[in-house]
C-alpha cells in the first residue's frame, strides 16, 4: 500500500474534475449565426425563368409569346397536312367527313352541335385521332415545332424552364387538343381554344397548354 500523500497546490493537469468545459466560440448575438447556409438558387434554365410552375414569373427572359393569329394559322396548316391525305385515302370507303344530323336533314346552324357519325365515319375519326395525336406528339417532343409551327417560326416550350416538352407532356397536350375536337364537340372545342389564345393571362394558354403546362413562343 502506497504511503504517497497528495501534494497541495495546483491539481494535476489530467484531473477530470478540475477541467473547465470548452467555451463556445463568440457570436454576434444573431439567432441566425448557427443556421445552415441557404440552398443554391433555382437554375433558371435557358429561358432565365424563375422557379417551377406556379413560382416566380417564368416569362422573365423568355422569347415573346406567339401571336394568336400565327398560332391559328399554324394549326390550320397542320390540320391540312394531315386531313387532306387522310380524306383522300378514305374515299374508296365512303369518305371520312360526311355527317348526318339526328333529324336526317342536315340543315340549320343549330345542327352543328347535334351531328352524329355513321359507323364507318366513326372508324375514320378514330384513325384520324391516332394520326393527329401521333403527329403532334412526335414533332412537339422532337423540337417543340410541328410543320405548321416551323413555317411560322413558333415553338412549344415547358412553361417552367423553356425546355422542349418530354414525351409525356407532348402526348398529354396532343390528346387534350384532339380528342374532344375529333370525337365530341369540334366547333365548341376550337372556339374555346381560340378565345383562350386571345384572352388568357398572362401566358395565352389553350386548354392543351394548361393540361401539359406548356406555352407557345416565337422561335428563330
């Protein structure tokens, strides 16, 4: 048994009870001193827009919106590019556009909203729907420009960052545009979309643009 007695004076340096806790670094007194750094800002992409859809204005730095008149003309060109060959192909089977109204007389302005398709015309309408949707989906996903839009220097772009729409957005846009136009209420559907091109604020979006979150802008 050791007879060594503890010495008086300063305690040894390794005495755990004599050590003081580490002092925190001095601060400026701000409650944000220990806050983590903010996340990096949202990448605006090639159009210089703000955040994602519904965030800051995506039109900042974006090319000008397409003029409604040019959009209508571009759509008419696309319609003729597809409908004329499709109609010519359908002639040996009785044509694809003849319609008879519910009363059998086919007269009167009000009959526009009460027309029905015969059996073979419905088949051709379904064929036309597939062709129109495939046409719009392919060219919109390729570079945002159908043949009509290319001629008039227009382009479809995603509203949030200006990129070319992906396959899903292109397909959704084409279905919303052509399904009611070919199978349900063509006159009313086109009228609604034309009105929206002139009156929708601030992006002049048709119903197909609202569904796919796209916008039509001018292109080089």
